[in-house]
């Protein structure tokens, strides 16, 4: 198939091509792939454009398994279950959950961007990794910024899921120098007083490994969201079959703090409305 | 401006037209409207294509105020607050809330469709409204269907918000014959044993009045969703400023019922996996 | 870990359990799974509750590869690219795409439900599969219903992707009797005049195979959506890096058919508004 | 009704309160509001907590009318129409459109935040508005930042919709000093060579007026999204009734640039896969 990108069409794409009778995925005939290509390899092929090696598949499987606990303790799961309790639809539930990934949770892209940016500046710096890390940590503290991907409410020093993912990436030779730098930054940070116990968390380690696999920060967040989908499908299915028809917050969990004793007629007059709101009342106009 | 719909373009629209220098809304120059057209009239104009009369504006205002309590007892509000606690964004919160309107809550379209369909069959029936209603209620019971828009967890016989909306529509001469038929059906239904207390609820009454204003069932749901937006903006703003950073379900609200004592190695062997999952382990392949 | 479902908590779940230090996925320790469990097996485990056998993994891989062409010819891809051209965010794009799966495209659930329902009635019928199929096709035609999952704009008689998926399921002994019935229905249908060329399409075949793997109709739609994610991540990434900043429909694709020559002042007077809209103008109130 | 916020409940809200028999909106009985409160006043009340004055209602009506042209030239409208062409649902279409508001279009919050921030620094500066504006413009240019809310593809010097909105706000005495500062900044900017023709656009002016009405940046974006809803409901309704069943990009608008001549078997071997993908093939394992 010939490239026709020169035509100046409104849309162009390098991902797949559809002809009336054939579909090509990154240049491969889709019919060859069905029944042969494992889904993890398909994820890599579609996003990155080439077939992965066995170690890359194993590491990507590890990334995709790192947050399988996308359970009731994640905002997206709960948002999805509330949504489908009102509008029972798998597509709706998955969309609500996708929306609940962002600055405060699971979006690996801030960390990935941080790692890529630091590593690029490190390479230009001429410093050793340790020197660079110490300077960078000092600089971040002065400017009031934090290192993304650190800290966990329970785990101190080591997050075991992050450790399992790291060990896998090292074993498969998919641990990038940029991740060494991220660990050096973490290490320098934990030498600060009171910071000894701060661990690299699962999202931070996913970001480092995704950088090593060559995903862009945005693609990394896409992979992180993808990794939550199996758990979400299970939770939405559980809600649709065994959940409650219209979930509302149980009344005893809500504290209303609404002003009491307000007088609507009085306050509306005080706001400057004589006898009517205009179109809102107007019996005179009717007569 | 001349119609150019004949060109066979991929998209066509009767709603607004944009020229490089002017925008026409249903044929009116947008600059004439800004500062003159109240938003409620704009809603009517955009959806229905013509300017509303004063009674139509007053009734539509009533519909738009009927569910202002889009509070913490609605699934959409809670879904939105969970979503933005993770991904702080007004657009994301409003989208999550829109998604939470459907078969089980607030979608007026099922009731509107029911009313329109019954009224059309009534007009062809030659029966009186009471006869038709009794036959229809009997038919629904036989086939196991329910009348949409009835019932409320608290209000018996009368839902005061529905009653306020009805009174407004009657006062403004926007109460359609189809709504009389809906009331006749409700009335016939409440003569069944054990059904005496079932009220037409707020969503049912909104649907009847939206039919009277000439909105299609789908447009009616759109108006119902629109009516929730002010409350949702307020709730999302409240969550973004005073809420919690990453909301999770409090642990004591969750009962886990997960199988215990499962042995991964054993179960994986029993499922037919000899020593590895293929790509998943394979140090042998590496050597 | 002990079940605590008896406490009557507001939420309950059988999927995963989170303790302060451990996460259990369907009863297995998450740390055991990372680096060992391929993602396809994780999908099966989370949704269905047990580890899959090798044939089940291979068939599920096939299902997950059947629609990898989630390209520019699918509404969801285009909706996602338009959305992120305005609001550049991977999470937003994936949500917009999830939303674009439904009655008219990719939702396997209608077909799955049809297959499950037919097979259940067939088992009670005492008929042969061919007799049942002929009766059912006749019944559907009389009532004006169609068989879901049939037909393709290009492929006649056989959709090669559906054929590849079917061959895989048969080879792996995951082809259920219910799918035989679905083929018998298709076969009976194609004996009708003018219907000889109608193929079972890829969504129809996915639905049949998903039934064979034991997924509920809603879960099947979840898996179908999941299968589109890699292509969507690639397309959203392509849009974010090489797309257009604010995509709008090119002007020559739009045919506006808006009424011309409308006079706002005149039409507003005709609609019953004397000099002002009420709150909308009111210089008198100001004085 | 007594405040019970002290209970330490998981949720708290100042917006509305629901008792089994009454709903209070910002302290007012909902039944008093239905049929009396225009929707524009309800929007103000819910978000800001108090009833608006007549001028505030007129200005908010102006803001809500400023982007009524939410037509086919906006990404959100097109995303919504693509989505519902696949998944025909009003709620889905409105959600897809909400998602398409963000950094590149319609989100007034960046401009609002800029205005509020500049005004706060101006008040502490002791400079005249002109001096401050000149210094700030110089500072922004040095640091490579742009002033948000400026520029339009067609309108030079003045965007007539922005001008109409400004005139309304001035007439109603709702034009804040912060907006004067924003104009001073714009004015200073247009004295730069080559910038003479840059206008404050409609989104920039909406942001300034929303600041004047006292909405937070996030609330302002909520109001901007709300203002698009009538047009979106109309467009989604048009698509559901007169659109196309499954919209895809017309083939002649797409230029595929996919690699040709790739050999799947060869590339898979080169990637390091001997005879199978592991679980992907494995007839040997079966025996």
C-alpha cells in the first residue's frame, strides 16, 4: 500500500490503514495477527509501531499488572459504580472511570515528564548522577516543588509492588539510565531530615519503567488507564448485577451546612426585585 | 444567507450558521441577542427553532427549577465529586454527572415516549380518556410493564414539587391534553388495590410538561440534564476548594468477600500451565 | 483474610481486597502476579474470578485482536481526536471513545443477549437446531426484528476477521453449542431470497466467542471496549503530538440550512413580548 | 434546619439540604422557587449562594448568550455528534461535549486566573494601571508567556460579540476594575509592533465579566460550558433524528501513512520470538 499522506487530506494517520478488503495494523495484515499476537504485544505494536521483544512483553505485562487492585479504594471505581447505578451501561461506567484519572491519581505522565526532563538536563550537565541529584533536590526545595511519584500512605521506604516491578525490569534488561537517575533523586531526597521513610510508590515506578519502554508521558498514562480496565469491567459488572438501583450517599454520611431561616420573599425584594422577575410572573401581561 | 444544503455536504445543520463575520442563531444575528435574550428563551429558541411566548418561558423556567436539588443524594453529583477529587477539572466533573443520567434516574425520555405513544393510540381509539386509561393499565399489568414516572420513596399521593410544576403549567395554559391522559392513567392505576398512595413524581411531571412544550423525548432529557448543571457546578466547585484530594470509600463502608487461602502456583498449574505462561517467564528463551 | 460481607456495609465486593499492606486479586496476592501473570490472563481472572487455561488465553487474545483496527473509520476514534484537540488529555480522549460504543457499533451485548436467549429457548424446545432456527427466523421476520451481528458494508458471505476468530475458537475447543445455534440462525436467514450474501460480522462473531468464554453480555462489551484501547491510545497520542490544535469541521463540509431574513424585533413582539423580556432589559427599573 | 456539619461526616455541603419532605436550596424552600425563580437567577443562586440583583441577572444572561453559536465549528459539537451516531443517547452526547472544553477552547479559567492574579499584584504594586500593564507585558514577553483570551482568526481590533458583552456589563455597572486592568494589558500589548490588530476575543471577555460577577475561575468554566448546552441539545437532537447511523470520516479525507511491505513472520522472528509467543500458539504444551 502506498502512502498517500501527500494529498493534504484533513486527517492523516500512521497507525492503521483500512482498505475495503484489508486492515493493516502498523503495516501488518490484521488477519495474520488474530490468533497469533498476544494482547500485550498488540498494545506495544499499536502504540510504538514495532513488534516487541520477549523481554519487552514481559516488562509490559508487569506494568499492566501493577495496579490490578483498581478497587473500591480508587475514586474511578466508585465514580463508575455510582454512574452505572443510575445509567446502567458498561460504556458509561468505563468512561466515568477514565475521567477519574488525573493530577491526583494514577496519571504517570507528570512523573514521566519529570524523569525525561531531569535526564536530559543531567546529560548536558557534565555532573555525576549523585552531584546532579543533590543539586536538583536542593533546587526543587528552594522553588517549592515536589518530586512526583514518591510517598505512600502505608508503605515506608519500600512499596513492595514498586519493588516487584523494578526487579522485573532489571531482570529483563529494560531498566533505563533515566530510572537510575530517578532513584538517585529519590535517594538524595531521603537523606533530608524527616524524609528517610519516603518510598517510590507504584505510580512513580510505573512511570520510570514506561520511560524505559519508550512510551511518551501521555502514552504512559494511556497504558496506566488500560491497566485498570479489567478491574473496572469486573466492578461495573458486579454493580450491574448485584449492586443497588440508584446509589445515593447514605444520609448519615452527609452533614448539611445550609443557612437556615432564610425568607425568599424578603431576600428577593432586598435584591432589587419589585413584584416580579420579569418574565417569571407577569400576570399583568396575560390580561 | 442562502441555504446551501443541496451541496450534499457531509454535515448539515438548521441550528446556527457561521460566516467569517457573523453568527446566526436559528436565523437571528447573535449580536442582537446578547444582552437582550434571557437564557431560558435562548434554550427554547435553540432547541425548538422559534422564540417562545411569555407563558412558555415561565413554564420552562419552572421545569428548569424542578430538580435544583441536584444534591448529594443523586448519583451524578457523587460520581462528579469522586471524579474531580482525582482529576480536578470542571469539564470532567460535568461530564461524569451527565453520564449518570439514564434509565434509573432523571431521564424523562421514557416517560415522554410513553405519554406520546399512549396519546397517539388514544386519539385513534375512539374511547373516552377513562375507558382508554383503564384498558391501558390492564394491558400493562398483563404484560408486566410499569407506568414510568410514578412513585417516590417519601411522598404519598402527591409529590409537592410535581404539584407546583403542574399548577404552573395549568396557570400558563401550557398543560397538554396528553398530560390529562397521563393523569387519567395514573388515576386508573391508583384504583388498583395497594396502589392508592402512588404519586406522579417530579420526573414524571417534568416529562408531561416537556411534552406540552413540544420537546421530543430526547430533547426533554437534555433539558432535564441542563437543569442539574447549576447545582453540579456548585458541588464541583465545593469539592475542588473544600473537598478531599483523593476520595476513596471509607474502609468501614466496604465489606470484602474475596475467596481466601488461594494458592497461585497450585491453581496456575491446575489451569494447565506447566512452568511458564509463555512470554511471561521464559528465562530459557533468553539464554 | 476473612469475609466480612455480613457486616451489612454499604459496599461489598468479591473482586479484590485491600488491606493496609496487601492487595488480593480474586484471592491471590498481587505481588505474586506482577511479573508472572500475562495481561490477557489478568483480564480473565479479574472479570471471571478464576485463572484461565492456555486455550482460554489464546482465544481471549484472539478476541482482543479482532478489532485492533480501531481507526479513523470508527466514530469513537474521531470523537476522541476532536475532544483532545480542544482539551489535550489522554484520560479525556479515552473517555470520549468509550462513550462512542453503543447500540450502533461494537457493543457485543445485544448479540450476546440474543444468542444466550435463543439458546435457552432452544434447549427447552425439543426441536432440532435447524427446526428451531427456521422457526425463530420466521418469527423474527413477522415481528419486524432483525438478527444482530449480521452484515458488513464490504464483505459478502464471509468476513475474514470473523472467520479467523471462529477458526481459532474451534481449534482451541472454545466454540460453544450456543454459537452453533447462532450459525444455524444465520444459515436459515441466508436461505431467504436476497439474503444469500449476508455475513456474520466481526462484532457478531466476537459476541459468540465471548459467550463461549463465559462472559456476560455486559462484560463482553467491556472486553470489546478494552480491545480498542491500544489503537485509541495510539490515535490520541498521534493527535496530541501531530494533530491540529482546535479541530473544527472544514467549512466546505458543512451545509447550513438556517432560515434567512428573520427579524428579531418583529418576531419577539409577535411572540408576545411588549418592550422587554422582564429582567432582560428593564431600564425603567433602574431609574 | 440545624447545621450538622460538626458531626464529622464524610461528606458536607453548603449548597442544598434534603430532608425526607423538604428540599432547601441555599436555604430557600424549593417549592417557593418553582414557578417564580428564572433559571438565570437559579444559576447565580446555586453557584454563589445568594439571590442576584436585576443587573446581575441581565449580565449573566449576556454571558450565557455569548457563545450560543456552539455549532459545527466547535470540537465539542462534532465530538458529540460522532459519539451519538454510534451510541444514540442525549446524556452521552452532552458528556462528550463537556469533555471537549479545555486548554485550547472555551475554558475561561486560564484567563480568569490571569486577571485575578494580575489584579492582586497590581493592587500591591503602588503603580498606575498603565505602568503596571507595561511592566507586566514586558515581563510576559521575556518569559515567553502569552496573555490569555486574545486573538481571533477573523476579527481584528474588535470582536463584536466581546464588544456587545462589554457594553452590557458597563451599562449594568458590573464591569470590575480587574477588567479595566485586563484592557490596560491588552492595550499595552497592542502597542507592540505587529500586534496592533489583536482583539480581546469572546472567551477573554467572558472571563473578565465572570470575574466581575464574582465567579471563581473554575465556576466560570462551568458557566461557559452551561452556556453551550442549549446548542448542544439542539445538535444532538438533530443528529439523532436526521443524522447518519454510524458516522465515519469520509475516506477521501484520510491520508494513511502506514509502512508498507512489512512481513509479520520475519519481523516477529527478528524481535526474538522463536516459534511461538508462549501462550499464543503452543500446541506442544497441549499434548
